[in-house]
C-alpha cells in the first residue's frame, strides 16, 4: 500500500495540539462549518482545538498545485470534494499535513485568516445523504434486539449468519450531533392489550454505530467488489441510530423498521477519512 | 374548493389531440426531457402526442405574469418547480391551458419553437428523489405476498389493519420507465435446502403501484395533518416496484425488504398533478 505522508507518526505541528486531542496532525478530518461573522457554509478540517477554513486556504493559493476550484470549498456539503476521488482527496490531506508541519513556515503567518477556535464556530451536517443503509452487524446486538422483540428462542434469524442483514433508513432525517429532537408519537401495542394505542414512545433507545460515507457513485447494475470497496468509501462518522422500540416492535413485521427509526438519526460533524 | 380553470371539461385546444390521448388539454402533466438537437435537460408538459418545451415558452415571455425564473425551467429535475408551492404551479398549469385553448392565438404562431413530436424526444427521470417510502396498501396484495412468504395462516399481520405499514426503499435506484435493468444476483434459500446459495434471482416479480411525489419539505419533528397533505403532494406517477421474491423471502426477516427490491424501481416520466 502507498505510504500516506499525512499519517507520518513523527510529524509535529506548529499549532498547539493537546496530548489527548482527537485531531492531532495525523488525523485531519473533513467537515462543514460557519461562523457568526460569516454565515456562508464552507469546508473545514480540524487540528487540535481549531477548525481550519479550507475555503480561505484555497483563496490564499496554499493548495495551488492541487487545482481544486473555490466552489468545491465554498460548499454546503462535502459531496463535491468526495466526488473528486480518493487520489485527489489524499493529496489535499497530505498537503494540509505539510502546511501544518512545524518545519514549514508557508502558512504559519497567515494562520489568523483560517484558524478558528472550535468553540466559536458552528459545525454543520457534513454530507448530503442520498441513501442511508443500516446493517445489523454485531452478533450480540442482533441477539439482544431479537430477544426484545421475539423472545430468546427466535432471537437470531437464520439469515444473519449468511448475509449482511440491512435496511434502508430515512435519509432526510439525518441530522448533525447536538441537534434537539422531538420524542416521536406513534402506535404501540401495550403488553397484553388487544388493540394498539397512539401516543408518545415510552421506550426510546439509542445505538452507537459507525457509519461509512460512500463518496463516489456507480452505474445502476454494476457491482463493486470487496477489493474495490475502499475506493468508494470516503470516510467514517459516528452514528446514533435513535430507536423508539415500542413503535418498532408493533410495526416491524413484515417490512422492517420504519417510523420507529425515521424521526431522527444523528451523525458526528467530522468525517474521518479511511486513510487516517 | 377553488375552481381550476385548466380542468374545464369544455375546453378544446388548437393542438390536434387524439380522442384516446392520455394528455388532453385538461390533463397537462409535468416532466423533464431533452432532444437530439439540444441535449440540455429542461422542463416540459405534454398535450396529445406533443412534448412542450416550457423553458422556451418562458424565454418567449409567455409566462411573464408568473415571474418564474429561467433557471426553474432549464433544470434537470422538477424539484425547483415543486418547491414554488401549489398556488404557483396551479397558476402555471392554468396559464398553459389558456395558451393552448383554441380561442387563444397568443402562442399558436410560435408553436414550432416549443412543440416536439413525443417520439422524437427523450423523457428523463422527472424528479430528484430524496427518500422513497413504499406502503403495503391493498389488503389483497398484502395477503397474497404474505401467503407467498409465510403461508396462508400468517399471511396478514395484525398491524396491517391498524396502521399504514411501509418501508424505505433505495432512492438512488429509481429510474425512468424504459431503462433496461440487470437481473439481480443474490442469496436465496432453495426449498428444502439447509444452506443458502448465491446466484441470479429466479423469481422476478413486478408490482404496479401509484406513487405520490412530495414536493415541499417540512422541518424535522413537525407533523403534517391529513387535511394539509394535499398542499405537500405535487403529483402522481406510475411506479413499478420490481421484486426478486426469492432473495426477498430469505433476507426480509427481521429488517424488511432490502436487496430483493434495491436493484431498480421504475417510474413514469410524467407527473400528473393532484389538481388534474
């Protein structure tokens, strides 16, 4: 595998990075942000406790050799960046690591233009989601949820051991971490009742998941092999699959989870590239 | 209810419309098309056997009083038109009926600019689909499919009589009628077998459905009442929910239909407004 210079563990930055930071120079993620003084959404990365304005860095011609248009950085979503493909995104990340390297003076004096303290900005939903697929990927989780809905005898369905069991979720309900949500109303069948009742969910649950952002599209009907998969995955986000278990239990046979999970799904604002 | 002048049954057009046409002057639908001589997608309507270029009509200032920007008509999808809201789309449709009325000479001499024989154009997917939800809406269909998968005793699930049972489908697999599709490959459990096998589906099925295009968005967490529903529904399309029943049968418990229906879903190129 190609060596990725941005990941070099010996690299240090001229930006002050706390030892326990999620974003040392080796892990420069991608996101979208705005500031009170400039409400236009634009692309960013993070280093230590700073958010880095990539649109301004591009205006300052710091990415000149990469030849990425300003419209890619002055953008509400990462999608146009993702569509550039793995090689060009990797080159951008390598260039960022080079610019923030303590041995490089190119960008340091200009940094007041593009460094914002993280607590002074608003981080936005980073990607425009076309489709969202949720896989039932841990044996223990599948068994737990199955026990909740069908009892211990029928907890794990036979297909689980043979194929990745998944369903499509509601793409338009994906929101960025920290957004307040409403407790959903819906139909549930209380224990022992003969008829369902309508009201607020009493069994709200959350699931910590890891979500993969697919950044490049394919033609309908073309298969992507597992060997090619990494070329299509832009990066990863944290995902909270909020679930109203009482609504889900009553509605899910035979078409799967629907309203019990459609009211909100939360992702982290930072996309960590697969490279990192 | 407000009277919609475009629907006036006594209206006749100066365009020759066959008696059995789907698109008399009372049913002017919306779509997106392109022509061999101008491959830029743009909005259209239909009357008789003609496709009507709405972008050109707007350039010719025939919609002047409606004040809709050229960018709405010179568009790959109907979404920006839909976002104008019910009242403005209704005004456009009324104006079109007025312009095509046999008593009106305003547009007739200009018609060579915007009328194309339907067999000389390419009709495109008319809407950009954000989410696609499929409801299990006929008692007979739910019973038939249930019998196929679970036998006659468990055919209809108890929730069916209490709430609209539905699932999210794959929005990115929606294609326009006439597009060739690939027979899907997938895992199936043949009758009596102990382990699943991988291969082409042997039980391809189709379902004729009616799909509603929701043209306006809401804020997350805000409910739309049934009384308000018509303000959000732009129109209807025909929908073919292709299904690989053998793949579906093996995969669908407990998360619902997935790969057995994700390979393609076909819609008609014309959206008939709810007004019509």
